[in-house]
C-alpha cells in the first residue's frame, strides 16, 4: 500500500461528564464517563463503526470503571478493571477521557499519522491540538529515532511502565503504542476471516475471548482509508 494510517481522538470534559471519541481506518467509537466527588460514577461506550459484530456488546463493560478515581494517569483503567473483558479502544479512550476530566473543563484533540512502510521504514507523528508532541522513525518495527527511544518496539511500552511517567508523556506513548501496530495492519486482508475466532489470536479483548470470538462475525466494508481527504473525525 502507498499512503498513511490516521487516527483521531477527541476529548471533552465539564460538569461531571467527560466524553471521548476515536476514529481510524478500522474503528469509530464514542465513550461517555460520568463523575462526581472525584470518582467515576458511570461509563458506557458506543460502537459507530467496528470490525466484528460483537464489538458493540463491549460498551456496557465500561461500567466496570465505576469507582475509579479521577486522576491524570491514563493507564489507571487497566488496574481498575479486567482489560480482557473490555474493548481495547473504548477502554483506552475512556482512560483519556478521565485524564481530561482531571485537567478540568475543556477540550483536547490528538491526531496520529503513520506512513505506510517503504523498505521497512515508517514515520509517525502525533499532534495535540495541532502542536507536534512526537515524531518517530521505525525500521522493521523497531524505533530508530528519537535517540531516547531507539532500539525499542512500541509493544514494549507496557502500561505498568507508563504509569511511572509524567502524565503527558504517558498519554503520548499510550497513543503511539496503539497506533503503530494498527497502522501495520492496513495491508492485512481481514475480510477473509468469517469470525474473530478464525484469526487464531490469543484472548486480548472482549471480542477475542473464548465464547465471544466464535460469534463475532466479520463486518465486511467497515474499513476506511484516510490517506487522502479531511481524515478521521473531520467534523471537529
């Protein structure tokens, strides 16, 4: 393929309600988090565009975040509920919505662009409200620049390590570590699998759990290519 992967995340918080919306080639999800007295009091997700028929069922699982303290750590959601029972993308955007609530009333938007590989090399850029937060170069899946990340794979940036970092750095790495492997899947022909179980993946989220994966049918025609044009979440 010749183009790029793009992912957009839009966050808003105020008056006891935080929302997050995320869109890329493969997904479009919305999340609402309610909070009072410093803790989450309710959470739910909505699947707008999704790869498997059972994805929408994961929206209700976000209720497991009730009681989570409102704070700046975007990885706290992983320690408060079982990630394998959640949609990875809804859970992570819920975590980002919680951090937006911790910052106070306001809005924030993240945009990621990852080029398709040329000779195994890709370029990745993350912006926040139009300002560049990070630019990475990777060769065959290994970060080569910037120097402080060189030699690492994005998958090595586990949530347990991110929790020790300053909040903005943790958010930056959380978003990039998810976007980069997704960008690499642009060349996959996932439509050849009738169900999620047919992919033979280890349980990694709500849909890929035994008992769900067998019923999760592929939603053909759900993929978009945002290489050209206004891009994901173009309405704001």
